[in-house]
C-alpha cells in the first residue's frame, strides 16, 4: 500500500482535462462481449479496475489492444473460448457483477465463485442481479459454486425494482438487448454512466428508449454489430478539481464538461456559497471566493445536501462536499441515503481538526471554518473518501500524510500528476 505525502497550502490554479468515466468504461467493456465484431472504445482511463477486467477477458480469449497513450481500447471477442473460464471474476472489484449477463448470454451456462469484491461501503448484495437474470429465464443454483443457466436466448420481461441500482440496471440492459421480445424496467437507474452504456449499445444496433429516465424500454434484436465509442468525462473528477480550487483559494478551469450533468452538482456548490460558471463544455471556479453556507429562508432550518440515486446529488460526490464544507463558514448537514457504511471514515477528518457530528450512520453535520492542522490519517478502502482526505491535506499549510491511499488509483489516473500541474506539492511514497 502506498502513502500520499502532501505539503499543503498552495493555491491550485490552472486548466485540467478530466479523464474518462471509469463507471462508464467497465460496463461498456463487459457489453463488448455481446458481439463478435470489433469494438473500439476511446477516452479510456488507465485504472486498476479496467486492468483487472481486461486481464479477465484476455484469459478467456478476447483479443484486446489497449493503447494507453492514446487512451483507446480495441476489442475482438470472436475467438473467445468460455470453456477456459476458471469461474473467477476480478478480485476486489464490485463491477465484476457486470459480467453476469453478457457471459450468460454468450455461453448459456456459467459457474462462478460466490465472491464479489468491492470496497468498505457496507453490504452490497448480488441477489438483485440474480433476480434480474431469473426474470429473463435463467436458472440459478447456489452450492459450492454459483451456477447460472439459460436455455437459448433470454426472454423479454417487465420488472419494477424497489431500488434504483446502477449495476442491476446495467445487467438488465445487457440481458434485454438480445432477448426475445421486449423488456421494460421501471425504477431504473439513470446516471450518466448508465446513459453511456445505452448509447454505446444503440450504436451497436440495440433498440433502447427512455435513456436518462427511470423507465427504460428495450426491444430485443437478433444481433449487435461492432462500433466505435468515446467515453464521457468523469463528473467525479470534474467536481473534485472545482472543489479543490475553491478550498485552496485558486482558480481552476475544467474542460470537456458535460453541462447537462452539472445543474444538480452546481446547486450543491451554491449551498456552500461557491460560484461555478459553466459555459458550453467548460466549468470554472474563480479565485479567492468566500466559502459560506447559504442560509435558507425557512428559519430554524439546518441547510443540507442529500445524496441519493441520480438525478439526486450523486452519493459518490458527498465526501468531496464534506471536505469543502470544513472550509465554509456555518453549519450544514450531509445525508447519505444509499450506503449504511458510507460515513464512518469521517473520524479521520477530525485528525485534521475538522468539527463534525455524526447523527447516525447516514447523516453528519459539519461545523465549518474551524482551525485546521496537518495530520497523518488512514484512508479507508473507498475511493472518494480517500480523495476527500487528500483534498483536506492540500488545503492546510504544512506536511500531511494519507496512508494507504491506493484506492485513488481505482478511479483517477495520474491523480498526483494532475494535481501537481495545478501547483500542488504532492507525491507517492
């Protein structure tokens, strides 16, 4: 495990181009299994999760050419031999479940070890994914191994899920595009990366409508063709860079921003008194802004930022806003409506001198603008909280250490190099 050494206090200033969205790349690479024709994916970040997935596909016969300098992956699955599949999915990667539907559609029968990795956000069950596949006609047997079997093609189905799960929605989509008949998913997740997957599949010849809404309808087709697709920018990285500019008093401009995804995120910045200007595909935070919690018109009402499935404020961005709030004058509540273990890492923020009160596993109140100090902190095995701790250190004069900061590499390629280009003193140890 690697540590981040940060000498904070510098105003971060400059232009940044964000990486491609990891959460788009993983399902799209998995969806390439649905065709034997060549697929080209552009703007692919060089991340550990992507590396694990590419290795898994190569092990079953995929021909994959990944030009990391050009950020392009070319995939040819025509020579896949699933009899060489050893039942193992990438270790430590929650996105492994995204292989369920495409592997089963291709092989009609697969055996899996019932061991899906991920991070420390809490219990993340696989039952919803299996229930989706069962609705399409798959039979599931759970013994020493998990056996999934389907006779021929999937059969179209209609489902109304009780929760907007991103990966469950993506498995539904990948099962439905080649199924016999039509399928409808109500209460579907609609995050930008789900939309990316849908647009990718439609370019391959799928028939998906309702993209970006909570009701997706899919008419199954006989075959999908190859295509070339460019991954959208990672709005997590966009938000990180803008928040860093505000926290350090600098001025940062982020290019290649999808402005359609930004209104709700911008609203969260506004609640902390931070003005972000978005013009066409560029977002900017100007220097020397006073960060202050905006008081609501309703008296005796505590301002809050609530995070839930899209189009709510994204839960993965909550840690970044919590870090930003420690620099803001005033008090504000943060409410994680998704993960039962999503806030336990905040005890590490108190080592920096942050004043926080954990109301329950889902809610924390930040009392901002308190004196902060350098610290040595331990990163949790969660990507965004690790980033948030690094943001704290970058905003405080002096040397801090973020121990076990490797989770950053699961989502942000060249994170240190990018922050350095803005004037940060940061390095790996």
